[in-house]
C-alpha cells in the first residue's frame, strides 16, 4: 500500500495552477496523492483523476465567518482524514491551514504541514470594526493550529517575521521560507516584447489587490497617452473587499481600462503586454508576477510584503508605495517614455525567474522540509 499525502485546498482553481507541479514532485516520490476542496468541477476532477490523484469534495464557506459552518467543515475534514489515513497533510490558504491542521491533529497525523500563501482580507487594509474582530479570532485560531504543525512554510520573510512577533508560530518549530509557488520556466517561455508598450494586471477584483489604484493610474495615463493600452484580467470575487460592477463599468466606459474578463490561460495576454503591474497591498509571493517574469516582462509592483520579493528596483522593474496611484502612474509613464529600459528590465526578469523562482528548486525545498527527501 502506498503512503498517502493529503493536500487541503479552499479554491479549486488553485490546485493545478499553483500546486500541480508539487503534486507531480510528490508522486515522483511514490506517494498516493489525495486532494480535498469545495465545489470541484467535473472537468477539474477528471484532470486530477487522470493524473492519478484521488479527489474529495467537502463543502466550505471560503469567505464566510459562520462558526457553525466552519465547525461542520472541521468535522468533515476529521472524518475524511480518519478514513483515508494519510501520513502527511498540507493545507494552504486560511481555512485549510487552520481547520486542516486541527483535524489532522485530532486524527493523530504526525506529519502536519502548512503553507502560508498570504494573509488575506483580515490582515490587510484598515483594521477596525468587524475586520479588527476577525483579525483577533484568526490570530487565535492560527496560533492553536500552527503551533501543532511539524513544519510551517512561508512565501516571504515579512509574513514569517509577523507570525513570529504575534506568537502564532514558535521557535521550536521548523519554519522555512520558500520562493513562492515557483514557476515552470519551460512552460512560461521568454517571448519578444510587442512594439507598442502596454500594461496588464491579472487579479481577483479586490481592493487589496490594488485594482482601484491601477484603474486610477490608467486613467491618468489615458489622458497623457490615449493610445497606450491598460488591460485588466480577473473577476469580481465573493469577498467583502470586492470592487463593484459599477466601478468596473465606469473604468471601461472611460476608456482607461480594457477589461478582458476571467481567463483560464493567461499566457496570450502576458505575451501581448510589455509591462506587468501588480499594486497589491500584500501577497505571499504573487504567482502572476512570476508568470510575467518568466515570459520576460518588466514589472511594476508595490514595496509591500511578498511583492517586493519579485523586484529589484530599477533592475527588473520598479517598486512603488502601497496605495499611491500617482506614483504608480509616474512609473508607468516613465516606462512608456523609456522603451530601452523596458527591454533591459524584461531580460533581467527572465534571469531572476530562472535563478530564484524555478518551480523545481522551490519544490525540492518543500519536500526536503517535509522530510520526504533528504
């Protein structure tokens, strides 16, 4: 009988996009991979099954704060873990980390791991009212869950430092920082830049992703350079921080933003752009930036946790302050006016992707940290 590994996710679309290469690396070590997530489509289930992955669907209110619903999720995870008896569990994103760790502990799984991919709504923006209450609850739950983990992986040093300062992890644990989820540099190949400079942002349409700042900067740029295209790919998420359809419609109507909707394959839109923009308030390590870097694109992002991991200022891109749409506009205008800098930065991005963010290097660190390989 094969040794079993359970991957616990909250967002089905992330399983192949963000963890597909990790699943393959685990399978190469002769592990039987089980994946659990809510609302798994038939198409995704078929793809995972074809890979030899065992798929489990458990209901989860991904962005809800209902204690009864979360307890039901915890109980369902516990029953599943008792049934399949994995040797290893790994949760990523907030609820799978918290409730996956607790369920695995209750089910006597010794090899419990968590991957902190970002801090999300409760840790970003203005902390007051409901958000302040939610943050306190989450910190308590994180502390109970994570201190019982064998290894906790972070995707940037800022998140690691914050969790240590808040006492959510302890120094006796194995704590490892990895370079994001990594990127398949053979799949995301370097491609030539288009002749006319253009900008692209790919994100869930949330305030904390800096979508509003991008739209404001694009509006300023549109007045100065009406022929320069600023594209937006993404969707309005079920999240308290989501932008409204009205806002989106106004941006498109003004001519500042070309909205391309939600895309399953983003390589073509990255290829059509020359500069990738992510004005996020905080990330783990942003996957879309890594994709753009691997495809040899200059980057503009914020000097914020996670984001700053991807850019050496003025080398492969530009760093701007968080929530500063004017500084973002000035950086965008600078690159429009200096196309040679865009070419230079684009080449530096590809080299950084190869050296630092190659998915095989990242997965080797994770498998070593979990004790699966030496």
